[in-house]
């Protein structure tokens, strides 16, 4: 049997038409439209994307705290994460993304952060989750070794070097030995030595008369 198409919400359709045509200043119009969208009983991933598109379109014309409370209450997680990120609630957004297993979305959240201290802290939280997944999901030492190396390189690359191998050592568990990551440690040491060499050159050049 064919699935029935979701019922069209004519009230929402008219309200969105009115907003697009007349661009009212009162937040009640935008709050109501978003409320109707988020409350949609046929809500799905595509509807989440549609709501986020509307949030971006309506910019600061809606009550962001009201819409966030509504999204959390109705378990619209991607919408909640989007709003938390807009409010600079990065750690809350990351926690919800990890809890929901939105790994790629977690990385997008981290890319929004300017504060290097906070960014590093949250990258380590993501790293711990990724390491745990590798050692839990894989069964053989070979699989663990290969995946751990891939995760480490990915973390260092995604963080633009903000996270180094030394930062990850405290979160390694019993399944990960120094031998597993020998290549990554050597590579890190080479990068460090190269950095120190360049720094020494800069110092020498700066004190030349």
C-alpha cells in the first residue's frame, strides 16, 4: 500500500507566505511559524534541515531562547544543537551531538569556536569518544592499531594542529600501547624538532646587529 503524503499545514503555508512578502518586525510571527514547524508530527531529518534553513533565513527576528526550549522539549536534537551553537553554548551542543552519535556535526561545532582553550578542551572530549569507539568496536589488535592511527591523524588534522600526540596520551586506555602509535609519536617529535629549529633561527636573526 502506498504511504499517504503528510497533510499540508495551510496555516503554516499562509504564515510563511505572509512573512516572506511583508517581512513583519514582530517576533510573534516568526516564533509561531517556527513553533508550527518544530511541532510537526511528521517531523523527520529533512524537516530538521528545513527548520534550520528557516532559522538562518529569519536571523535574529525570533526569540532564540524560546525556540531552543521548545526544541529540547520535543527532542529535536539537530535544531537544538544548531541553536546552542548560535548562543555560543558549545560544550552543551557538543555533549548533545555526542550523545546523539552525530560525530560529523560534532566536528562542525568545534569549527565554530574561536577560543583556543575551549576548542582544545572540547576536541579532547571528542577524541576520547572516538578512541573509545575504536577499542570497543574492533576485535583484533591489528584492526585497533590501524583505526587508532587513523583517528589520531584525523584529530590532529581536523584541529589544525591544536591537538598534538602528547595531548592525547592521557586518554589512551589499556588497549592502546606506545608500540601501537610509534609512527605517530616519531612524526610528532620530528614536527616539534622542526619547530624548535625554526624558532632558534628566528631568535638568532632577531638579535643580529
